[in-house]
C-alpha cells in the first residue's frame, strides 16, 4: 500500500466544503483542518503511487478554493 500526504492552502470560505468533498474522493483516508502555514492535511492511500499522484492532481489540487498544494510521499523502511 502506498501513502501520500497533501498539505493544502485554501481559501478560508471554502475550507469546510473542501474537506467534505475530499472525504468522498477515492483513496482519501482523512482530510483535516490544521493550524500552521497550511490549512488542510490530506492522507491518501492506494496500491499504485502513479495512480495516487494522478488522482491528487486531477481530483484534489483542482478543487475550487484550493490555492496551492504540496505533496509528501511516505517512505517505508524495510524492517
């Protein structure tokens, strides 16, 4: 299973509707409003990194009210 985290800066007037919409996107495990330089933290999981990144571009970063995103790819260390 692959995991990415997306940090998003959003227009304050859209924050609640963005989170509600994100919770319905395939692969989104959670979307939370957070404090700090970003407004929303999104966790996505899926079987393919390529599909996750594609979905994040097509279905997440293009939502109305999202000003910018930064995507972090989770790295798994073998034990």
